[in-house]
C-alpha cells in the first residue's frame, strides 16, 4: 500500500510512520485474537472433557444403583426359593400319606360299593369314640396306614433328593454357567 501511495506522490514521512504504527497495531490485534481463539478452543475441549467425565460419573452412579437393586432382588429371590423348598419338602412328606389314604379308600370302596361311603382312611372306622368310657378307640387296622405311608414317603424323599442332585449337576455343566464363570475370572 505504501508503494501505491508513493507512486501517487502523496505519501509523506508522517503518513509513513502512521501507516507503520497502524500496521503493527493491526498485526498485534490479529495475534491477540489468534491467542484468544486458541484459548477458547482449549477451553471448549476442557468443557467437553468435563461434560464427558460427568456423564461417565452419572452412568457409573446409575450402574451402581442398578447393581444394588439387582443384588436386593437376588437376595429376595434366594429367600423365596428357600420358602418354596420348605413348602415342597412339607408337601413331599404329607402327599404320600394322603395318597395312601385315598388309595385305601378306593380299594375299600370296591368292597363297600353298596354302602356308597366317600371317606378317606382317617374318616373310616379307624377311630371311634366310646360314649360309655368317653375314650377314643383305635382300630386294629390302623397300622396299615403307616406300613404303606412311611416307606412311600421315604421313597418320595429319596427320589426328590436324587432329582435335585441330578438337576444341580446338569445346571453346573451347562455352557451358560461355564461362560459366566470364565467371565468372572
């Protein structure tokens, strides 16, 4: 620009000095803007990193909360499983005796078909009340109930225990469980 003004012959020494100072001022101002721009870019990067860290921290807190809930649900499931096992065991003890009672009823009902009595073994004449002595009288056939019921209950419990072991062995050999154990290591 100096050359253009000098060729026109209108550039004086004072004007040269003013132009030189203005040029330096513009260059310094551009450098300051460039420094500000670099600072703002670095600040934007830092803000983005802080935001990402906060999101990661939030996700970790959410994951920890979910893990605690899953742990609570697992404990409740284990307690429920224990309750179900107790109910199953009680049922396994009483069910064979009920079966025996009904089976004896069915066998006896063939003989007593003409009487049409619908009773179980405990409702048959195995127990009687003597009004004169006011005592309960037990029939001499009462032992049949226990002779059949106790071995049947024992067989049922042994079968249940065997089934639990076989199922547990199959479960421990399952590929899914093996994969989960490998992931833990």
